[in-house]
């Protein structure tokens, strides 16, 4: 067995009301989320005193006699950096068994493999596309696994239960769903699963909320799943996945541990080290993501150029009450303090992670113009990094879904998804406002208009200058070029509309 780096003692997993029965009798302590994120698996090095764990790149480890080793044999089976990361992941999720994989998708593959053949998986209907593809195309076609996709948000108990089969072994929840940010009531689905004779495991993909905002294991889930690639690593430089299980699932964890090694989709020590470094600031980043996203969501909501904003922290979201009541205890503490300090009592909005979707007035053309008019939000897939990203799901992340199905899921051509980063709040709000203006304001006449003079920087006469932000250096007298009748100052991005094909 590999030694799990211990932080004080095994009771680090005793958190936030998690049952003490299945842990040990050591004195429990109650370090908060951020303290655990920083310290678990990161004790000062015994030999050198280094406060950061060294990166252990070795693939193999010396044995003093056959089978007599220090807990590490071969790096695929375990190495100090992966073990350290796994222990802190388990701790911040309120679980005991943490397992890291080379991607979220590799974690999906390993979990589904653990179920065996002849099984049925019941999944939330708008599950992450890669998860759908794995279950349907890989497990379905290569392993004989069957699957159904159910609206776990709106269907009543009876309808959901009727989708269970005698061989349903896994319920796959994602909450909020992507990109329409619908919430699944986790305790409700856990209750339904437990009431069914097939006793399926309940897995929650917690990628969007992270253990900072949501603790699915404490809500009764059997497995919590992450694409570590997103918020947990948080810096858009590692692809990785993980699962965490509670103490009472030791046998299942053992099976997954076997498969982790036997299938071999493991992360490198270096990536494990990077992800652990990223994770140490998860609590700080998630607060900032939430505060920024709320400000951007409010700006979108008050814009005349926006049809609809989807953010569970806004009172207009149909499930905002569920979002609030399912906040983890540490997030609730943060949210309540934030509201006390920042909002009036009648403002019921609150920070709730960093993902927003909204429908811009118009269609694909306006959406594309918005996405090429932002200065700080980068047009790109993925999410959860410190930098803000924007994308149009219908043509990018969800482009493989047939149009009719997309329509049913509410993923129209004017739906834009934002991953709000941790830049300064005002800069992000300003960027969104100017991009909306550039995207939806009546478009300029095709004829070239007056273009002389250093102040004529708007797209047409009377338009406010595009570089009006007091925060941005305006290059007075700098290089400018004339494009389609616009005078563009150096440094300002040309607001042309690329063809849809170029987004792929
Ligand atoms: C990205 C993502 C995955 C897949 O993770 P990879 O690390 O890209 O393999 C799974 N679920 C959600 C919600 C994701 O966003």
C-alpha cells in the first residue's frame, strides 16, 4: 500500500457535519476549507524542510529487498505527487478516497469500466458532451452498456423512477448542467436511487461548482467527479480528472484503484504537482469567480441588448432557492458575509461560481459579433481558469448535438456561455458592456463614413468612442488604420465577423 501523506491525522476528512462514525477515533479537528486546501498533502519536506513538496519524477523506486520498499514501486501505481494531490482532493470534498486520472474523460472511463457489462446507466439529459459520447459510443458500443438520458430537474419522482431498470447501476448527475445552468436536486435523486431495488450508485460531476460551492458527498452522493482541468487546477495548463469517495465505499475505491493502475490513464507527477499548486488557491479563486460572475450577470440583466441571463445566483433563475439551500457550509458562510457587506436586504442575489450563460438579442450574427468584440473575454472553449473566456455553445462545445435536440435543450444560436475569470470586476463589466454595444447596436452604413481626425474612433458618426474606458491607455496620435470605413486605433481589435466555420 502506498502511504497517504498525512496532515496531522486521518481525521482531516471529518468536516462540515460529515459522519464521524466511519472515520477513526482520533480527535477530530475542524480546519476550514482553505486551510485544508493549502496544507493537506503539503507538509514541509522531512529531509530538506522545503515548504513545497518536491516533484518526484522517478518512474521506479529502489527496493531494499524484494518487496521491501517505502510505499512506491512504479510510478503508474502511485507516486508521491499524485498521492499528495489525491489526499487533498479527498479532504476538500469531505471524502476519504481520492483518485486522480489523466483527464476527466479518463476518470469517466474508469468509473464506467468498474460497473462491468450488462449494466444500465441513467444520466441527466444535458450531460457534458464527452460524458455522453463515452457512455454512448464507447461503453455502449464496446462494452454493451445501455443508457438513458432523463430530465432530472423537471420530471416528477414517478417519471424518474420509471426510467430506472433492474440493472441500473449508476446515476450520473451534473449540476448545474452545461450550458443552460439547470440545477439537479442531489438529495432528491439520491433518495430515489436508494429507494430503487437496483440500488444504483449516484455520481455527481462537481466540475462547475467545485468543492468550494458544493459538497455532493455530504448530500448523499456515492462518488464525486471532477474535470480537474477546469476550476481545481484553475490555470488552464493541466488536463486532469479525479473522483472522490466517502469512507464507506472502501471496496469500490479499491476496485477503482485497481483499474486506475490496470487501465493506466494516470496523470504525471509534474501535472499532479501543478494541480496541487493550483488547488491551494481554489477557495480564493472561487470567491473571486463568484463575485465577478454576479457583477457580470447583473450587468447583462440590465442591458437592453440581452434577452435572458442564466445564473443561479440571480433571483430571476427559476432554481435560485435550490442553489442557495445546496451551498456547502463554507460557501454559505462566504455568501452570507458577502451579502451583508455588499447588498441591500432586498437584493437576493449571491455569488455562485463563475459560469454564466445568456441570450443576446438577435441571432448567430450578433453572438459572433459579441465574441469578436470583447477585449478581455477570450473566445475559446473550456472554462474555470483565472482568465475570462466566452464561447457560443451551439457552434463550439455543443456543436455535435443535432440542431433539433439543441433547440429542445435551449441551446440556440444566440446563447453565449461565459467563464468569468478573476480579473478586476469593473474591467470585466466594462468589457461586456462595450462588446454588447458593438454587437447589437444598429450596424453602420456600408458606405465609408467620415474617418478623419484623431477623435473619430467610433464605428459611425455619433457612436461613442470604442476606447472610452478610462482604464485603457488611449494611443493618442498612435498608429491607426482604416478598415471598412472605421478608424481603428492601434491595439483595438478589428470587429469583423469571421465565418461560422472558423469557430470549429
Ligand atoms: C471538461 C469537462 C469534463 C471532461 O473533462 P476533461 O478533463 O476535458 O477530460 C467533464 N465534465 C465537465 C462538466 C466538464 O466541463
